C-alpha cells in the first residue's frame, strides 16, 4: 500500500493506492461514512456501476451499511447543467449535509461532476474520489479541480474543491480498454517530461510494462505521477503562480487538436495531450530551447507505447491558422496572448509568455506540410 499526502493545510488529504482496495472499501473508507441510519451516496457511470457495484455493495453489506446509487451515462454528456441539477436534487433528497461525504466511483467525468456538485451543495460538502481509469488516477482525481461543460467550452463552469481522500485500486485498470490505458499513459509521461528526467528515462525502459498492467511497474508509475502532482498542487493550489500551469504541458496544442476533431472518439483527451507534448517539444526545439534529439526522443517515447505521435496520423484537413483559432478560445488566453508550456530539456518545462500566435501558426503549417510529405 502507498499513501501519498497532498499537503494543503486544512484541506490536506491522502491518496491511498492498494491493489484490491475496492473489495475492502467499507474498511478503507470508514472515516468518511454518514451516521449509521443514513444511506451512503455513491455516484458512478453505468459501466462502472455494472462492473464494481456488487463488490462495493458486498463490502458495505458486511458491515450493515446501505448504499444509494446515482448513475449517469458514460461520457462527457454527464458533465452538464441538467445532470448537475438532477444530482444536487438527489443529494438534497437524501439529506446530505455539509459534514457528509459523497463517493465518486469512476473516471474523470464522474469525479469532475460529483466534485462540483459537492462544491456547491449547501456551499460545500465532502467527497471521496475513487478513480477507476489511469487518467483519473494520475491526474483528475487529485488536486481539486471540478467542473462541468457548457456550449461555450469544456470545464468552463467549476470550482476548486479538494476531496477528503482519493482511494485507488490499480486492479480496476485490468478491465480498462487498452486505448484508454494509452490515453492515461500520456499523462504519466507528462510528469517525467515536465519535471523528472529520471522518471522519463524509467518510462522509456518500462512503459510497455505499465501499459501491460504489470503490477509493480503500474503501481510505481501511478505513485510517482501522484507524488509529482501532489508536490505541484501543494505549491500552487489555485494555479496562480504559474507552477500548477506546468501540468498543462501538451494541453494547448492538444486541446486545439481535440477541438478540430470535434472532441470526438477520433482523439481522446490523453491522446491529444500525447500529440500536444510532441508539438510542444518540437516547437521548443524550433525556438532553440530544446535539442532536436530530445524533441524526437519525446515523440519516440509516445510512439513506442502505440500512441500517435504525428499529426498526419489524424485525418485532419486544416491549416495551422485553423488550429491556432481554436487556441484563441482557450480559457488561459490573457490580453490577446496565450502562455505556452515549453521545454528547456527533458524534465525541465517552463511557461513562456512571449509566444506569438503567428509563429505558432507557421510552425503548425510546417508540421502539417512535413507530415503531408511523409505520406507520399
Ligand atoms: N489537470 C491539470 C491540473 O489538475 O491542474
């Protein structure tokens, strides 16, 4: 068992990683249960509910506790005002009070939705994250970012609201589709690339074991990622100093690609981040910050686990200008400029505030042209 503290003064909490944890959840979560006469509120998506509700319910049955489930459809469609309204109404009807905890069992969608509902319910009640995807385990469940989407964009309505605990059972990844495993792996690699060259090198050597869910490698990758995230969040909980912004490495380029592909199954978020990290590395090399060799090393580390590392692998028919137009709607735009995460070296990211979007357009045109040539 690994226990990783997230040090945030009065909002501190632990992330617990333990294979088989779900089967003994009633014991692990005993500090977060409402009074004995009350049902325990669980939020899950339909798939996660089908997969784990029996094991979870059995664990609580054994100690005489009853669960109530709020089940949402899988996918981003659950991060909307109507679902949020239904969820908060359901929590109010259950009589959840400020001192109570709601359990979020699932991927990032369930965690973000439940966390935001708990941020606003009676001006804030507790919640416990039980992430069941690699991406949620190493990123979204830790750090307190909660949100829903609106017509104007993703995650535009939300709050910082820290969970009281994050409980991770790596065995849940055994049934995760391989494609989602790869998407989560991109976020793991991100921690190496942004601040830990040794971890990056370890992933170059052991990435395939992580993807294959070899227990020791998988737990090491999850725990190292969470330690890195916990350190950064403790330094800059509300993304004010620029430190937490490092976690957005690859996200600006990646988000533009996600927008161009319509936030569809063509490109999962983590897959966009993977391509975005390659573009950030190559753009860093173009500006003279990073060796060309390290930019290509980044592309290789992504390609070697089967993730797409070239934009030609997407069926895009757009210009650099079109991709940059998507960036102009980024919520990080400030006074007409967009801060970019770039690299000085593998393991050394920095926030550049002097990037000209025209230069990014020219770079993306080169990448698109270079990829087009590669196809002939
Ligand atoms: N996923 C980026 C962050 O938590 O800040």
